[in-house]
């Protein structure tokens, strides 16, 4: 049935599907994984005050050639001084959409002399994606985005997600809700891992570690294919160096080895206990005869 209706973008199938949009969603599902985790600023927590929240963006990036400049292959970009975007899907589509969003950010500053809010630029990006689902001669953008940032004079981060269909959604940052999300390849596995291991009061370091650990669930090549950006407040963004990510990965591997050793010890102790009980039962049976 789909073969008759997937040629033209603007034609609905009888059961209400736009197959080209669904194919774009499939391109996202096959793209590299991206996730974010929110924690609490570690300094503020030490003094007993819940301070400005920290948002950690982590993405899986493809392997690059030895002579290739890694700065030209990035999956996390800045739209403005206070807004960061990560995407999953077709990189070329992402570059075009990012350029359009950056132009809108600067145009807004020039027109109203104020930076854009995170919701405004999210609506703008989602609007562009939606227009490319109902125009002839074009195709949908094959990317989903995670957009995070801080509005002016606001210490709480704003977290949004957009999809190829033009849908955008906000994510809660309240205590007691999951303050983490993932898109792209194996995003369900990453999201389930985050749901299981996330808690409200994670420090900056714990949030970074959880982000790396969640990506290691789907990234087999280790630190060299992981990119981490940390947004701590308005205009304050830190991109972790490869050496820092490698140190975190090494720590996680040591913890896994220690946990595996404890598990083996527990299994050995259980087996020894069962063997001792079996031996005593055997001896008791022989004594009675």
C-alpha cells in the first residue's frame, strides 16, 4: 500500500499517513544517539543551597579519519551565547537547519535588541521543519533536535525537543520528574538506563558521569566517539576534552570490574555455602544409617 503514496510528500495515504515524514523519523532512529541529563551545580550544593541547575549534553559521534579535523565534525552546537543544540539524524540537514536558527537568533537581537528565549527559537526551528512537510518539491528534514538553554534573568534551564514532523515539546525540570532524555539510535535503551539511574540531586560531576555511562550502553568504541558539553548558566558552556572523557570512561570501567568481582565473590560464597550444607546433610544421612 505504501508504494502508491510515498512518492509525493503532500499526498496522504488512505489511513492518514505521510510516509515521507515517517521515513524522516526512521533516518533519525538510525542516526547517532544524543542525550541530556540535568544535575545540580556542585558548588551550590556544598553550601547547602540548591543553586543553578547544570545541563549535560552528550552525543555519539562517528569515527573520523586520522588526518581529519575533529572540530568540523560536531553534533553539539551553539545557536546563541545561551542556547545549545544537539541533533540526531542526517548531519547535512542539521547544518542547514542550524544556520537558519542562528540567523534568526541574530536577526531577533538586531530587531528587538534582546536575545531570543529558548521557546522562541524552538518554535522557529519546529516551524521550519513543519513547512518542509507540506510543500511540493522538498523533503522533510531528517533530524530530531534537543535544545537546551537559559532565558535571560532566569536560573532554570529550558529543555525542548523537536521532530521532523514539526512537533516540539518541552520537558519538565521539576524535582521528582525524570530530568533526562535521549534521541537517535538505541534511544530507548539509553532512556531506560537514565530512568533507572537518574536522581534529583546529582552534582555536576555525577551528571556528566551518568551521561557518559548511558552513552557507553550503545557506543562500543569508548571515549573517542563521545562528545560532552556542559551548560551551567546563561552563556557558560564547557566542552569536555577527549582526555577528560577518557578519564571518566576509565573510572566507569574500573567500577564495572569491581562490581563484577563482587558479584563473582557473592556467587562463590553462595556456592560454597550450598556445598557445605549438602555435605552436612550427606554426613548426617550416613551417621543415621
